[in-house]
């Protein structure tokens, strides 16, 4: 099992550009999450999904969109990147709730 | 709104010494509590969790934590640390309902010195 994988590992964007981050899990988990990690602020939940075809907002959803068309994939989109979105993005998945989340290795995003 | 406060941003300690990383939470309802560890350039791994039952929870790598409801605390302890324990540690809380969300603290960097 690969567990949770994230693509790409690192990306540099210019302000106003768009991109999509891909999270994939091979554990047949129902729940998937996108977090951002910023220094001194811990992890903050952007969006999450409790099953295929469902999504919900987390703490900091503005400027991001998500889609869960397939159970194993959870996509995070930035339509018009801003420097404030410079961060490390983590995806996680779990079987039946957040009690045991498995995290991916992270994507470092720099917006210039 | 519930929150999680990790009282120390950095904790330096010598190898083989004991360590305590402090975590307090605010909630008026039952909670589930977690500690995660993040090694450099990696994702988070679950160290231990409290869902119910015994207030002393044992986790991986020799760590343990004690749930104290009266003090709303969930401090993480290890009696003797190793260089390999150098990492960032996050406390997290989930309300006792199926909201599907964890709230994370700001993180504590444990620096183990030889």
C-alpha cells in the first residue's frame, strides 16, 4: 500500500495563476481532508469530504475549491493564487471519522 | 468555539532526560484528544489518542498522555527522550459528535540535545 500520496511535492506559482493539488489514497477510506500548515498556526482545515461526491467547508475555505469525484481522490483547486496561499498543504484520509487520520507527505506551494 | 493551546512553542531538553509537552483545550462538551508527531519534511503521524476509558493513554515510541478533565489538559510525557524524538508535536481535539473535524494546536518543537 502506498497510503496517502500527494502530487506535486513542490510548486511555484505567480499571483493569479491556477493549479490543482491531487491527493490519492489506496486504503478505501471514506473521509478525506485538506489542511494547510503555516508557522506558529498548526494545521487548519480547508475542506473535507465524508464520502464520494460530498464536500464540506473547514475553517479556512476561502480561495479554494475541492472535488471528490472518485472515492480514492480528493482534489484541491486554487482558481487565482495569492501570496497568502503560500503554505504547506497536507492531505489526510480516515476510515470512519477523524479519530485516526493518515497524512500524506505534503505539498509546498510558493506564490510569488 | 473550541480551541487548543499548546503552552510552549519550543522545548529544548538533553538526551535521556524526561519531557512534558503541555496542551490545554477549551470545550464544554465531551471531547476526543490526540497527539501527532511531525518529523522534518514529513506528514503527521498519530502518537496516541484519548476517546474514553482510562485517563492515562500510552502511545508509540514510549510516549504517554494523561487526560485531566478538571484542568482541561492533555499533557504529553516521555520519561527518557532520544535524539530521534526531535520533531514537532501537535495536540488536537475533536468534539464528541460526528463533525468530521479536528482542531489542532499551534505545535511544540521538541529539540533533543546530546
